[in-house]
C-alpha cells in the first residue's frame, strides 16, 4: 500500500524544524524502497524559472537543499536535473543562491539533455511523447513539487511536475496539440506519470501559491511538508485539502482509467485552509466540444476564461509571445496584445510572465453562474 505522510513546518529558515519534517516524510519512502545507501538518485525539482529565492513559483531553495542532505546522509549519490521553461537549471539554482552549497556537497546540477520515446504500456493514451531519458540511468527519481494553483490543471502538484521531463522545445507543441481540451492534457500528464513512476515524492506546501498560479500568484503560508511513495497517491491525498472540494481533472481521469492507487495516510491528517483557485477553464472547453461549430465559437467566447493584460505591469519583454504555442499573442507598441480567436487558452503566457501582468478572467456566463451558485449557497444555509 502506498504511503502519504504530512509533517508540519512553520518556516524554511528554521533548519532544524525543516530537517525534522523532511526526515519524517522521507523515512517511510526510504523504507518502502528498501534503502538508498550507495544508490544513484535523480532529483527533479520544480524550478519553473529564474526567480528570487523566496518566490513560490519554484520549490524553496532551503527545502531543496535540506532534502538533498537527507538523501546524502542516508548514503545516496544525488544529481539534480531539470529543464526550466526559459533559462538553464544552473541559472535558476544560482538565482536561488544555493549553487555553492550544492558544489560543496558534490551535487551536480544540469538540464535534461537526452531524450527518447516515452515508455508505454496498455494504459498509455499518448504514444508519441518524447521524454528525458536520463532518469533511466538512475536507481530512483525524487519528484519535488511546489503546491501551486495552475490555470489549466487547477493545481500543480507531483504529477504535473513531471511535465518538466518533456523536451522544452516540445512542451509548447503539446500545449498547442492538447491545450484546447484540458482533459486530454490531464491524460497526457498521467501517461508521463505512468512511464516514470518516481519512487520518491515530496511536496513543498510550507509557502504555497494561490490565485494567478503557477507563475505569478500570491504566496500564502500553509506550513506543511508532504511526502509519498507514489506521485498520484500524494496528489490524491493533498488535492482535497487545497482545492476546496473542486474536482481535479488529473484525479477524475485517473479514477476513470482505473489507475488511481490505494494509499494510507501515515501520521497526522492535517486540516489545511484551501487555496484560492483560478477559474476552471477546462470544464468549459469540454462543454464547447459538444456544441455545433458555429455556436461553439460564440459560446466559447462567453464561457471560457481568457488571459487578460494589466498594461501597467507589462514591460513588453516578449516572453509571453515566445511561449504562445499558436502565436496568437504579439507585442505591439511595447505591450502584449491577444488575438482571442486563435488563443487556445493554454495559459502558457500567464504561467511565464515574470511581472504577473497576465491574469485569467472568467467569461461572462461563468460570472453569471458564480453569482447563481453564491445565491443558491446562501439560500441553502
Ligand atoms: S505580459 Fe508579461 S511576459 Fe508578456 S511582454 Fe508583458 S511583461 Fe513580458
Ligand atoms: S495567448 Fe496565452 S493562453 Fe492564448 S494561446 Fe497564447 S499562450 Fe496560450
């Protein structure tokens, strides 16, 4: 049976407390793996982009560093591999100010560089994905995610973090291919999870991100370290605590595909205040699929959430335009301008804007539904 373990930790800067919390959640994983002494371990942390150390877009540097030390002290040999969206893994680690610590610990940091066809089986839905293949050279993978909201998937936890194994240049293509249908995107993430199946999974939920995640949301303190022997089991244990009862597509699809693993919570079962979520655009795209094409276009515009620009925050850097799979976003007169008919609502622009200048705005009908829902809730009180 898979194990998911929660441990409280109030601060990244109380090293002893952080270390104790990490040891508590890692110990059941090491036991389940059968020991890690002498093993080659690959760390795949969420290093979204070059940010300040305390920015909740990435796993916190203290969290990453202490996790590495727990594995080293148990006799493992650790390497860190990740491919951030724009910069290199080395540059992000430098920005986090732990480059020298990792050098002293003899822990190499690099971007994924070898790619090959993803391992598939009878459960696979996407048979032509290329993934980083380096993980196969290691005895085990440690998937380290940050608890954040996400425009497409509502939350990004351990399963979503594995999308970083897809070649950087191809991630955009996959957003373009499956971005219109978020349920398919969730299925693709599940395929990657099934292929990689990280043996160790950690979630940094000490400071989480809510609202305009995963790149520009608001940091909020929740004070938990979570570990699990299975990424999907960990997501299934954590999501109901963070998403206020809303259904995650990844979990819904996993249940439908009969791949949701059994798990038990080891130790404390916490109460965590839910995060403020972005609007759920995926649901609405699925509605759109059932409509006649002529009508679909208009309904989609009313219903589906869309990216909108805060002109005051936009510095015209052009990163959003570079990340836009269908090139429906251009920089005109130093500001980002959307061409909505071509926009597939993948929210890559919102994810990568370094200034938080792009937010997700609900469609008119979604807002009406919200008002009705709030009214109903009040009546039912
Ligand atoms: S919206 Fe953000 S990413 Fe795009 S140009 Fe403006 S600041 Fe840069
Ligand atoms: S404008 Fe933004 S949401 Fe629309 S397709 Fe481009 S990156 Fe995706």
